[in-house]
C-alpha cells in the first residue's frame, strides 16, 4: 500500500507540462473560481452571520489578551513561562490589526477566515473543480469536530486545521522546482506557530509520505521533502532556540491530564462510534447536534457511504490512488490516536505520553481527529463527484447532488447561525470601563477575583469562559490560573498565584489582606459578582482595604497600604511557613522586610519579635515587561514584585525568592541607574532574528526560482 503512494510518477520521472495528478485536467473558468470563493463566504456568513453585530464574542479559551479594549502581546511571547513563543508571529499580526481597527466583530477574524482557507486548500487539491471543492469544504467545515473546537475558542487551532488541506495539496503536488517544497515548509511552520499540536498532527502526514518515499526509493521526492522539513525547522528557530534552554511546561503534564482530557464516549454507542462520528470533546459544555438528531449514526453512515464511493473511485484511478491512500492511512492513525489511552493502541499511547515529553502536547488526544476529518472530506468530495457522474438524467444528477450535500448540514445542524443561537455578541459591562477609568494605567497591579480561572459571566450568556477581567484592564492583573480539574496543573508554575491562592483559601481568618498583598504591588482589587462571589464577603471586613465603588455586577477596592513595583526593605526575616506570614501581618508591615519562606514543617518562628524596620519605594522606569530601570540607589536588599523567576537579573545578580513568591536581590554595593532585566529575552530575540532571516531567505530563493522558470519558459515559447 505504501508503494502506491509513490506511483503518481515513477522515481526520476518528471511531471509532464500540463499533466494533472489528481484527476483529468479541466481548466477552471472564472465562474468556477467565483463559485469556490462564494462557498467559503457563504459558509462563513451562515455560521457567523448573527455574531457580526456590535459587541464582543468571548468563547471558552479565546485569546483574550487580544480581545480586550487594550490588546497586548501575551507575556509568553517575550519568553516568560511556560517559555513557548511559537504563537508570537500570529499574536503580533493580530495585535497590529486589532489596535488599528476597533470594530468588535473583527475579533472573530481567525474563525471567519477558516471556511475561506478550507475552500482555498481544497481548490488547490482538486484543481478548482467546483463540485468536489464545495462538497469537501462543506463537510470539513460543518462537522462536530470543527463545531466543538470553535465553541472552545481555540481560534488558532481552528486556523491550523483550516490550512491542513492546503498543506496536503503542497505535499502531494508533483510540480518541479523549489517553490513547492519551500511553500510546504513555510506552511508547516505556520501551522505549528498557530498550535504546536500540529507538530504531531501534520507530522503524521509527513511521516506517511516519508515512509512511502523511502519504500519506493524516490530520491528526488525525498530531497524535496527534506527541503520542506529544513525550511520548517529554520522558520521555527524563534521558538526552538528558547525552548531548548528552559524547562518546558510539558513537564507539568502528567496522568491527571490524561484522565481529565480523555476522549469522551457516547453514553449509548460507546467510544468508537463517537470518535468515528467526529465527536468526543472532553468537556460536556454545549449542546450537540446528536442530542436532537434521532438516529445520528444513520446520517454518519450515509456520509461514510459517499466517502466509500469516493475511495472506490480513487483506488481505480492512477492519479487519485496515491492521495486517497495517504489520507486513509493518516485518517486511520488519527482515529487510533484520538482514542488516547482507551483505544486498541492505548498502551502505545500511554508509553509515548510517559517517555516522550513532546508527545504530552497531545494530552487532549481527540485533536488527532483533524486527520480523520481531512480523510472524510477528501473522499466525500470525490464521492459526490462520482454520484453525480453515475446518475442517469440531468434532473436525477442534480437531485442526487443536493441530497448528498445536505447530509453534512443535517448531521451538524447546530453549526449554523451563531451555533444555533448558543453564542451571542455582547458589549463589555459599563462597570468594567468605569473601574478601569478609576484605576488608571499606573505601574501597580490589580488583583482579579473570583480567583477561579474559568467562571460564567452575563456577558457570555452564563457560559463558562476563561475570566476576561484578567486581560481587560490597562493595569497588570494578578489572576488565578488553576483550571479546576483535580490534579491538572497550570501550564507554568507561578509562585505569586500559589501565594494568593493560599491567602484566598483562608480569607475568613484574615483581617489585613492589604498588608499581605502589598509585597506583590497590588494596589486595587476587583471582585466580579459572578459564580460564588459571596464567599469573598471577607473583603468588605478588611481594615486596610477600602471600597472605592460598587456596581450591581462589580466591586472595586483599593489597598490602603503603600505599594511599589520595586522597594528596598530594611531587614531580613526567615520563616518556615506562610501560616507564620499570616500571623505576622497583624503586627508589622510586611513590605518593610525581606521575607524568606522555607516551607518547612517546623512551626517555630525564627524571629518571634522582629525588630522595627522600614522600607523605601524606589523610582522605576519600565520599558515593556522585560526592562525596569531603577533610578534610585537601593539599600542592601531590593525586592522586585514580579513572580519569582531565576531569569531576572539586577546588575548581573540573580534573585532569591521573597515570600516564596517575588524576587529578592541582595545588593553588594548599591548603585543608582541599574536595570532589572529579563535575561531570557536575549535568547528569544536571537531566535526571532534567525527565524526571520531564514523566512526571508526562503522567500527570496522561491521568488528567484519562479522568475527563472518564467524566463526559461518565455525563451522556449511556452505559455
């Protein structure tokens, strides 16, 4: 079977000018191109039309740092934990776009582009034959897998999924020259930039092709595939270089993740039929089409029957056979892997998960169904064409095509018209804007409560989403990062989050909360009145927290204790546990001391009666999130109120943990004008530079090669 993948052209035989590998060539007319473009636009409007009204659509995991009224780059793009900077180019592009164009519905652009990109990919694969393109595009866009990924707010993943057909077209094209392999390499790098899961998802397509080329000893195609991979690696240096020097967040992924994100079974039909039906998303959050579609497996069987017709036709065609076998093999691999540790290959999946750190990126194995959806769509497109060709009269052909094309639309009918009304755009509450105006844009932080990361809001029609308040304000926010799934850990260890989580869990015992969060540079506290917000009633009883203003859906508090992003404490205290910090907060001002918390079980207080001390706030000039110039001369100690990270440096000094949460620098000879620098940025910057050079070089070579081929063709008198 693998040898069949390479029979489009025998090894060493070039493609004849004008030949067509997938089917008999039919020159596309302008009308065909317009029809294909129209189907992409029509699908986008049919799905997202009601969402293009004023307001903002916030989904489960929307990229909120870009959705807020004050969009900005996520900290990870600068090299901060978890240290994966792969999405930085896409983030930067959208940031520029959203800053200049304030129209709310534009925030849906990544999802709006998906149907158009899918139509483009299949138009390239099927050489713009309208019926095949429309059929494949419809099924690939309108299916339960795409439906749930869109509702999950995984915009970047959906964009990468939408580009898979174009990648398939480039990988299976047999055009000569350097343009195609360079384009394939850059596109693969883009998919990985959108979502690192495509290292493995798209990697399976590449792997099947690689094995086929090796089996057939097609060295010419192997060289082109190797060039594509080299371009991909070069264009990915901006995240590969920094990641090689830091502890990846994947080390925090373990058995609890595998259990929490396991592929869901259908309560009646079990796991395999559910996965074959492109269902199985781990979170039972939104209504599914199958819940209201009696006999949904029959609709699935009808779609698979059309795909089977397409496969039968493809296997009988020399030009179609290779692509059909490729997508079938990739789809089978995707199906098996999508079942994760539960399927027939569960033991192998668990072994890979435990022993191959990069494989842990697929802690949610159902994402492998992207390959099965691709296989269904390709074969369905071929099958619809075969049904049309095999029908008798013209009237029968039209009726057969309409009936077949309606199948995906019925099978996933909730996809249309704003996901059947489940999602609606809403403006951000006016109270949020007023609170932001009251706080201003100073250097101090705002603490966002409730502390849970995922909470429902009236803004989202009470759908649970990642708390949008954490990105809404101009001030830097301190917000919870616990996902609330048992032993599942956040992507990156944040010592400030751990400290605040400890305080919030004991809020009823605390009377000086402002003092406890002052070392974190928390000036304001925002409490959204959602979910279990009444459990935070202890905030109103704090003696050093002042209620600034209260709305029906929000409360804004101010910390009356002095705070500063950088300060110089007078003395050092060594404590064993945070519990001792709670006791100390009722007696002294915590920011007057540098506090080492060793997290020992011994409850004894090393300094039961700390000496009187005072601290001094230092003037700071911040340049982005990575440079802070300290204008004043500190004392012997300097506390920097950002989450502790050994990559921070002050005058060449590395920090120690303060309160087991922030950064403490022990200064030998105090000097003014020193800079606190995030040193990991140096490596990240080198990666960006090298990747940019590789991309520029690859594009230049491709352009020169294409120009050279055009010149040679003109000399030979070729059209």
